[in-house]
């Protein structure tokens, strides 16, 4: 779990580095050179432009539609992640027994612990890295969308949507707050059954704060991408983990009645 937290923080810092240290002021075109421009940024930029044409010229609607399409594409990975996290949660008692059995810190004991832990994962078909895969897939897309937003000339010319300018930060901070709140809700329902894990509890508050900070400073279009993505994830998690959420709600009501 700690490795996963460090990976997530590292990916977010990478987003900040790439967003701030690259030439986001250079327009993206079909003639732009480099692997990043040709295969990530330009295809996303072209996709947003074409969807905006379909949406009557609204780039705000285009970003919403593109976000939903991207979420649908990576949906199989997210379902796999959810199933893996549920399986990981189910084998926690056995993992705890192994840790107690091999509590000694000497090298041979720790090697034996690692060996039996891997055998336990194989027995139940658990991949401890499955939870990180969606993050690894999403980060290049997120950075690419940021660059597409900043470097697409058509979007800069038609950037007004609702109360904000897509190419500039939200002047009223409403979108960053909504992004933070939806991130908190999405994480909260994802962590059902893991509330006693201190690392997960830390992430529950850390991620929304980081999202708010980034959304305040980045173009509102990126915050819009986060909000729509979070809402999609909330609905997705509700349907995938429906029984778990209902059981947790029933347990909460039962505990409240006892008190």
C-alpha cells in the first residue's frame, strides 16, 4: 500500500513537472515533431476539435464527451482494479497471519515471507500491481489533455463555457472545489471496508487537497475533465461495488441503532 501511495504522489509530481517545464505556449499542429506531440497531444487535440464540431462548436461539451469516452475505454482496467482490490481485502487476514508467523527481520525469514506471500497471491489470483495500472495509463492521457487544451488554437478562440474560460483558471474557484469534493466522494466509496487502514485514510484527504491546488492553478478545462471523470467513477464504483456499499450502509445504521 505504501508503494502505491508513493507511486501516486510521484505520478502527480510528474504531471506538475511536465505541465510546467514544457512549451505549452507552442500551438499543436499536424506538423509538430516528436513522439509526444505526434502520438499523444495532437491526436487528443484533433479528437477534441472534431467532437466540438459535432457538439455545435462547444469545447466545454467536447471535453465532457471526450472524458466519458476515455473513461469507457479504460473501464475494463478499472473493473479489474476493483476486483483486485476486493480480492486483496479478502486475503488480508491470511497476510496478517504470515506477517505474524515471519515477524523476524533476518534476511532468510523475510525471503520466506515474500515467497509465501507470492504463493498466496497466486492461489487467489491476486495481482498487487493491478491497482496501479489505471493510474499509469491515465497520467499520460491527463498530461496530454492538458497540453491539448493549452496548445489547440481553436479552443483558445472559443474557450467560454458556463461561467468560466476553459483556457484559464476558474475565477470563482467553484470548479476546483467541485473537483475536490467529487474526488473525496469517489475515494470514500472506493475505500469502503478499508477505513481502518491508516494509509488509505491519509489518501482520502491528500488526493482531494492536491486536486484542488492543481485545479486552482491549471486551466478550468482540466478541472472540468477531473469533475466529469470523478462523477463517472462514482457511478461506476456504485454499480461495481453495490453490494459492498449496501452492506456498509446497513452496518452503519445497525451501529447507530445500537448506540
